[in-house]
C-alpha cells in the first residue's frame, strides 16, 4: 500500500491499522510534557560529575578537601565510596562507576558532588584536585587488532572477532572491484540530556526516576554497584527526550543513587549538552575493506570483507554490533561464497555502543558503495546490478540461515525506480532550493544533479541465542460504568509511540475504548530494551498474548452468564457478540463486578549462537528491508550539497499505526542524511573537538527534503499481526543512497562519510 505523507486525519477506529492521536503528542507539541529533567522534589540536592580531561592517564592522587569545604556541599564521593562492585557494563562489567587508578577516555567520571544548588555543586567540583600521569592514547582499531600499543584491558584490545565463512574461500571471478571505506563517529543527538532523580527510601533502598531504554538491566547494574538486593532499588521511567540507542548504557543512574544514599536526601542530576557528549556512547566509527567478485553479467560470485569497529574505552554493546556488521556484511544479496571478518576493539576514543542501525549502518555504506562500483565495472545500471543479485524468500544467508519470510528486495527497488523524479530547476531563481540556501552562496553556477540508490537489511529483535522476552499484565474490569483495560509493562516509551500501539492492541483484542497504560517501572518483569526495533514485536506480542488470555476467560464467563456456547461468542465495541445472534449484551453488564487479570512472559522463536569458527547459525529472528533513492544538487566549486529528494520503499509486514510508520521512516531517513553529509564527532588523539550542537551539526527541517514513501505489508507468519520492525531500516539505506547521488553528480569516489566540502573540492 501507499501511505500518503500529506494526510494525517484520525479515523474513527482506534485499533490495529488506525492512527489514533498519541496521548503524549499534544503535551509535547505545546511544551507541557514532563521530561526527566523537569523532575523536582522538596529539599533535593543537585549532583554533578568531575570528569577526566585526558583520554588516557594514570591517576596519581585525588584531593577532595577544598570541595568539601564549600558551603552548601553535602557530599564528595570517589571510587572508595562505592559500596558494591565498582564495575558495570551492558554485556561485560568492565567500566568503573568512578575511576580508580587509570582513566581510559576523555570525560571518564572520577568524583561526584552533591550540593544544595547546581552552581554550588559545580563550583565545588572545580576545587577537586586530581593528579595525572598522562599516557599515550590508543586510537586506531586496526592497529589494536594487530596487537600494537598497550593493552587497555586484560586480554588485549580486541573485544570480539566474528568470522563468517560460507562456500568456497579461494574462488575467482571475471570482474573484481575493491574498496576501502570509512564511517565517522555519529552521535544519537537526542534533545533531552541525561537526567534523573534518586530518592532514598525508608527501607534503606532508593527509588530512581530516570530516562532510560532498559529499566531492568539498569537495575541489575545499579544493585551490583550499591551492594543492595533488587527489591531495594526501584526504577520508574521518567519522560524521555529521545534515545536512539544512547540511553542503553548507564549515565547518571548509579551516581545519583550513590549521592542520595550517602546524603539521605533526594538528588537530581542533569547533564548540560557538552557533558552529554561525554556521558553516553556513540555510533562505532568503522574502517572496512571490501572485495566483490562477479561474472561478466554482474552476478556475484563472492564477497570478501574486513571490518574494523572502534568500540572506544569500554565494551558496551561492541560484541553485538560486531555480530550484526559481520552477519549482515554482504547486504540483501544472494552471495554463494562469503569471507567476512569483523573486529570490535578497545581504544582510548569515546565509548561506542548502540545506535539506530547497530552495525548494519556501517556495513551498508561499504557493500552499497561496492555495488555501485560493480555496476560501473560491468556497464550496468546501479538498480539493475542490485536486481540481478537481490535476495528473496528462501535465500540462504552467509550464516547458513534460510530467510523464511518475505524478502522483497526486488519489489522495493522496482517500485522505487518507478517513482517520479523531482522536476529540474526552472523559472525564477529560488535560493532556498539551491546548495547553501539563503546564504546566497550560489545562483546555480557549477551546480550538478545526481541520483543514487541503496537498499539495506537489518535484523529485528535480539539475536545469537539471547533470551529475548517481554512481560505484560492486562486487566479488564468495569470502571465508572464502562469496561476498562489496564496494561502494565516495563517497556520504555522513548518517543517511538509504543504507548499508542499497546492501546491499539487492547482495543482490537478486547473491544474496549478505555485503555490505561500504567507507568513503566520495575515492579513487573522485564520487557527488554527499547532497541533493535523490537518493542512493538516483543511487548506488543506480550500484551496481545495477555489480552487473548483475558478474552478467553471473559468469553467463558460470558457464556456461563448468557447461556451460550463460548465458541460462538466474541467481544467488540464494548459488546458481547454471538456469531449467529448478534449483540447479546453490553460488556459492562457481563462483567458485573468481575475482573480478569493475566500476566504473560512472551518470547519469540529461539535463535542460536554463531559457530565461533565459521559464523554459521540461525542467529536472527527476522529481517527488515528498506530502499532509498536520493536526488542531490551539488555545488562542485564550494562543496555544498542540497538533498532535493529522498524517497523510500519499505516492507513493514503490517502497519499497526500507519502514521507512526511514516514518522519512523522519515525520522530514520533524517539520521541517515545526517551521517551522509554533516554528522560526526571529530576526535584527535582521543579528544573530542566538537562537543556541542554549535559544532556537531544535525539536520534541521530545512535540510530534510520532501519524501515519497511507499509501505509494503508483506506479513511475516512468525510475528504478531505479521508485523516487521520499522525504526532502523530507513537509517541504513538512506546514507549510501545520498552518497551514491553525490558520486553521480561529481564523478568522485567518495569512500568516507560524512562527505565534507573538502572531499568535493579537493581543498
């Protein structure tokens, strides 16, 4: 189906397939939504963090006396004040809560201050004296794999090596193209900085209200550091101002709790923008070496790749990112012979971890650039070479896994190519439509137009044997004379619209309009992370499963009350309905004081770990696909780029909320555009050179072009409602499509993103 980007009307139906108004939408638009940085408590203190100015140094001493002497200061804490284990980490507990003898990246936390005013806390922080012996930083991931430089952690500087071997390893081909590609370090650039409020409790525990992506894994790491049992560390999700992977790792969580427990007072922490750049992980920068071999007709014979991912100072999710980059490293193509090696490494650069696209983004820039080179070498159109190699349902992946649901790569590309192109410039000059815009840098001289295509593949949900599940509780009862449902999960609403989707599922399955989503907290079992495009699949699946159990119990009850066979009954529109006799009764009358309550722990079908030698195994649950066509105008003299159009075709399995689907595709494409032409955390010797939104550029509404979007609904038989994760695929294919268009306009090779003006002008 085609979803118009110009109609946003709300239909009367509020269930699956509709686009009801988001319950948080109006408040966010009007500036009335309460984010975590808005939290407040009487008599609260303010916490701040002292961070290392050096990317690599030995700590020779810490003197906190002058800071403690500042009036209004309640506590100054160092690693010696961590009561539990002074380590945390998403997958490997390798990161200190507060640095002990060495710092491994610029911005590493060393000490904490709590005071009665934020300025007092910052003033005291500056009085802490830290002695450093500055060490040479390790900054190159390829050198780390080669064993060069000092080991930053026990076992060396390789976090994980993922080999993929399929078919013949020494096969030859008639046409061979090679390339070396680099991807810069991208930031999630969420607008709401890290923040939260920790409140000490009478039982000796603590209640933490925080913007995060995974409440239960936060809890697991916090209790280890505090030396407390889980029941004494309770987390509640506060308002989240964007995430995109950057809130999977801890930031203020342990620090705020430490200060609250030490002082016996509520403690609020809020990072400023510069600190936010130091306080969360980023996208892994990558260096990739690719070799594609094909016959003279452009059909792939083999792909070889070496991929180096710089994970920075600590492991975070580097191992999983490497797994994705390796297993998806040849793209959505049918390749009989594959040799891929991917390494994730430690360095003294800023820590890197989860970000939208999670390893697939980096690989896609490599393999899609190669497909364009292969098209040129074979004298083929860039779309045609992709069509000749497109994978489909039944294709065997490089891991040996058979794709057992729709893989419509050919249809995505065919539909994309058939979309009308934007009109050429004509008529009166409009600076807004030229590179440089109203800065009046050009009147069209030296401006060239180019068109580029790209297609990407992304795994959905967690992979490689991870026990991926979500817990949901659904309760149905009469409230105020109306049937009402209540849903409880620990799934984090981070702006993706999950609350709306869960309401839609309940309305579809239980036929009630009044649906309340309780605050997300750790009083119920884990829902997993709001990442990997998994929450609609996983928590949506859990809520649906719980609702079906409630419905079954309700129908059995209604059959007894009404004297009908339960197999004939259903619920819809607040009524109990018979297949043969129509409406029998109002649901509220059938409930008559009864309540139906079910809790479900729901899992997708199992995956398995990769073979450590060959990379073979059914590692992934589901694959998502998207394709983009970009049209750009490039001022070849000034190196300025204007993205004129960025059209997309994506298969979503089932559009549970069509308007939300459009938002995800548009938002993901915007982040892909940012990586293509402007977004990069620039480092030199491990030091961040641009930790601000003045110097780290992100796309604005003026940078985003019109988008034609077509959405396919090719149901996955293994997924709830046949849905397919939506959020990540558009970020993957948008970047290489834009760069392909710039290449077409300029004739330049362009093997690095983001593309900078000097790459286009040679200056």
